[in-house]
C-alpha cells in the first residue's frame, strides 16, 4: 500500500508547497533543519538515519540505512520577527506566519540499493514593513522561496560504505519592493507589481562510512542550483519622470548556493545518540547573493546582496526514554550572511540569525507508526551599518534585527518499523 500511495503524497506535497508561505530559514536563507526530527537535533543529520527528511536534505547516502519502505510527512510553522531601527525611530515587520509541508519516501529495490523522493522548502525569506523612520515613510517588502524536489538513489558498496546521489529540482520565486536590483529613475527605485518564478537545477552527492557499531561519519556536497533570470514586473517610481507609473521589467538572477557538509554520529549507549555536523554555504559564488566588485553597478542598481560565505555548526542528542518515547535537544550556530557594512541594503533580506536552540519529542504508538514534534527558537541578532546609496554612505546608520520561533509536527510510517 505504501508503495502505491507514497508517490502521490510527494506530488500532493509539491503542489501544497507552491502555495505555502515563504520559509524564514535561519542559516543564511537555508533552513536550520527539515522536519521535526532533524530540526530538534539542531539540524545535525549528515551521518544519521533518524529522519528520512533530514537524510534527503543533507546526505542521500544514508537512505540505504533504512529498512523497508519509509514515508515521512511534516508540517512546519514558523513565526519570524524583524525590526529596522535608525536614530530614535523603528519599524517592526508585519506579523508573518509561515506554514509549509515536507514529505519524503524511500524504499529498497535490492539488498544494496534504495530509491527515494523528497519535496520540501529548502529555504527562503519574507518581510513586510510599513511605518515611519526619522520622519520619512518606510514601506518595503520581499518574498523569496526555494522549493526542492529530490529524486535520490543510495548504494551500499559494503556494509560499512554507503554512497548516494540526488538530482535537485528547485522551484524558486522572488519579489522585492522597492526593487533595489532595478535601475533607479530620478533616485527612486522601481515599485514592484509582482514577482516571478524560475526553475533551478543541480545535484547532490554523499558518503557514509560506518566505522563500527558505535561511530559513523558522513559527508555530502550539494551544488548551487542555477536559475534563469527573473523577469520582475514593476513601475517607474519617480513622480518627476515623464514615464512615472509606466510598466517596465527588471531582470535579476538569484542562485541557491552550494553547500558542503560533514558529520559524525555516535551511540555511546544503546539509548543515546549523539550527532554533530559542520556545513559551509558558498554565498560568495552564487549570483544575486554575491556583490561582485561593487555594491551598486554602473546604472546605480544593487549589484547583489553581498552575502558572505557561512560556516554552520550543528549538534544534537536523542535519548530513548522507553521503547515508545524519545527525547531530543539540539543547538545550531552559524555566521551572519549579512555583514554590518551591508545592513542597509539587506533590510528585506534578513539572513542574520546566528544561534538556535531546539527541543523535540517522539512517540511511537505502534511498531510501524511514529509521531514527532519539535520546537526551535532562533535568538535575535542584529547588524548595524551606514545607509548606503549609489552616491556614497550617508552619515546616519541603520540597524536590522531578526529572530524566529518555529514548531514542527511530523508523522512517519515504516513497513519494517523503527
């Protein structure tokens, strides 16, 4: 039964994802973890077989370690908070609540080969401001989403060495208002009248080495997913221009960067699992996120958001309190992708949260069914820098603050149990 229905579950989740609210990812634009289990473990999962969603996100090689057919479905709810401050005034972002599903299925096709498929929101951001800063109106918004579908295969070279790979199909969408990436007319950047969607394509490859019964090592590389240029509809915003209000199109490319990950898992006790990961996000090699040689190009449009490469450290622990109950805790730390110097051009692209603490619980009422819940708090962080313009920096400074809270609820089915 699972064999027949799980492809439809993945398709249904992919359709739901296209209409989901944009995710507020915590490590740059990437999600801290995918699903209730992986998130509760602080995002650590490159060398574990706890969660199929975490496996397809981080390391497809681990998929061969699951016995029987496995299906997982997770609902994630996030509530980010953003604030912009300058001088003695501030504007809080609108109350954005992000809700999105994730689904994964996998099944062995032989003693050494497993096939899998996942659909989840790999990352994004969303902001909306409306208020007054230093006596001037401040209205700005953005939406960016990357939905990833991952057909995957894993192969056990030996009982100790597993290899895996995935094709990465991203459905991305982007909107920003005002469009800083457009050419300003009379000093006013275009007003957006909508966004645009583009597909992205890449690959992922992974390795797991089961050193012994107590220790496993894992590593993976996910390429950047190149996309075609967004064609963003907008209007001329300068009231003094003869073309004020006229429709125009702005072209912009925003690639999802490559990610390199390595991890360790240990079971020092039968009831205790420890996991640790390190990741490196290559923002300085991704079009749109990188700034190039200048913040603004020759036409005074923003050349790129100027995000820096990011190191991420993840640790997590799972304690089996009984045959039916598991308790989890995790911690995640990553650099801010946005530097202080570029705070003013990233007010609507808040990839600045550094630290996250997560908790979770799993309950297995039957041998083949499990329910997991997780909670993650992203502690507020801030960046402060000068107000940048094409003509140079202004005397005043601006501060961007960002934090988040997230809750996950997941369900898992396994023909061989857990």
